[in-house]
């Protein structure tokens, strides 16, 4: 069963942001063992998505890692603002 990582991450981040229309989740690269995702948010929402000491970002990454590990893959999530 293939997991749509873009939808998974978008569903996790959308409730956190004030400007959901500016949220973009893209898969930058994917091969047999590694997936790289990029999350772009509004500058005002960057702190909300990262959280204090990066706790929210780490929680999002942990959920994505667990999902990817079921398919024997590793996932990297880059969070940035525009």
C-alpha cells in the first residue's frame, strides 16, 4: 500500500497554520530508500510549524518516519518559509 506523503504532511500541518492557502508540500526527490519532502509556509506561520525548540517539527517528522519505515524507506522533511 503506497502512502501519499504529501497528503499526510499537509493534513498534519494545515491545522497549525493561519494562512493555509500559502501551504505547499512538495516531494523533491524519491528513490528506493530515501524520500525528501519540502514544506513551504507563510513567514507568519513558520514559528507555529516548527514550535518551541522544534518540538512540533520533530513530532511531524516522527509520524512521517514511522509511516516511511513500514515501506523500508527513510524520509527527510525540510520546513521553510517564503
